[in-house]
């Protein structure tokens, strides 16, 4: 027991705090790298093969959904237009043939009733009419096919016939330009890559036991050196189920809102993930714990100026508080700031000093 005159408590700088029962959460501090969210990246391809006539953007340019990024001299557009015209002509011809076949069938029905034609002639006319109707359906399908193809490839209003536009499907930033003027491109390779940087991913490295502690939904804070807004709050979206063979680490994917665009892809950042350990425990301020040769101790206040030395068993230790597994109960009052002075008084008493 250490007893201090109440008037001397302030002189020694001794303050007190309460032992609290709280959810035990560990703050895991690690490094990470900013990356674009794969769900917000568009690999833009040409809709048909063609030669690049114009480029409207450069890497770093911001674009809106529907913006024309490049124009191609595309023979496929003319092929689709000519195919549509031919299909429409074939449809008209099939429709005329179908009307003639229907007229012949109606006439056959009248004639067979008067006995002027044989039943077999009527059946032949029925077959011809059925074939004509099927031909109309087939021709209509061809028209629909070429119309859809031409609609997909047709140039924007005001553009020259025979050209095809490469249009941005999303709003974002041009991060890669894969074509140049005069380049011949087709639909098999990326012409441009557009990314929306308004939300990014931070890929954080998890080591050892921390891998099992982090789960989707855990809050995270990202700080980036040199960025004006230094703290970015987000949540863990997922943790990779497999480890990197070279580093034996797992990646936690943290989603961060980045409306100002200050966080850039491939930027190195520091990540703090708060992992819920799934238990409640008694905690005291970190300054309440003093180390001795016998182990950690805390001073529990029993009355004004009277503090009892308690050996404690510690659990999770954070910068602001420490979990106490044994030695202190919730609701107890412990010495915090200035507890070192109590330790010094105790040691002097044990050594027999009268000072």
C-alpha cells in the first residue's frame, strides 16, 4: 500500500482513471499501395476494325460517359450499311412473293369449291404460301441482324459515313492510350483504358497472426505522405484467401472514397485496420501500467491518497489503453499520469529509505 497526502497528489502529478469494460479491438498498422478499383475500370475497344483518323484525348484527360475518344475509318460500317440495304431489298421481294402466294391460295380455295381445279393443286398452293411466309420471316431476321450491327457501328450524327467512333462507357480519367493516329486497330485489343478514381482500393499487406484477425467490414484509416488530406477513412472489402509465396503475406483490399483524386494509383500509403477480436475485456489507460522486476503492476485507489499495488496480467496492449486479464476489475480507479511516482515511493519504502 502506498499512501500519499491528498495535498501532495497534485504536486506529484498523480491523476486517476477508471478501469472500463469494452470491446477489445486491435489496431493493425501496415503498409499498402493504392490501386484503381477493378469494377471501375473500362478497357475500351474499337467496335470494328479500322484506321485511326482522330484522337480527342490524352493520358490524364478527364472524360464523361458517351465522350467520343477517337474516330476510325472503318470499312465494316459500310459493309454493315450495304448488308442492311440488301437485306431490306430481299425482305421487300419476299413480302411481294408472299402476297402473290396468298392471292393464289385464295383463288385456289374458290376454284376447288367449283370443281375447276383438283385438290392436289390447292395443296400445292398451300405449300407455296407457307414457303413464302417462311421466306418473309427469314428476310426479316436478316434485316434485324444487319440493322443491329449497323446501329452498333454507325458514326455519331455529323460524322462522315464509313467512320466509327470509340466512345467512353464511363466517366473517369484516361490512364492508358493504346493507339496512335494512322494505327490500324481491331476489336481484339484495348484502344484506351479509362478508370474512375472517385473510389480506389488500397491493397494492404497482412502478416502472421494478423491475417486471421482482419475481416470484411473492419474500419480502416489510410494516410499518405505529402497529400494535403492526410487521413482517408474506409472499410475492408475482402481479404485474399491465399498468401503471396514470395512474402508470405495476405492482401486486404480496403475501399476508400477519393472524390478529390488526391490518392493516385501505385502510391505507397500507411494503413491502420481496426480488427474486432470478438471479446469484451477490462481495460485501463496505458499510463496506468508500470513495469517491475516481478512483472507489470497497477496502483488501484482504495481511498483518497491510498493506492494498492496490484500485479496484473496483460492482454492486448495499445498506445492508448491496455487490456488487463487479471488484477483489476471493471469500475476500479487506477493511477494514470504520475503512477511512476507511486512506484518510486514504493521502491524507496521497500529499500528502507525515509525520504
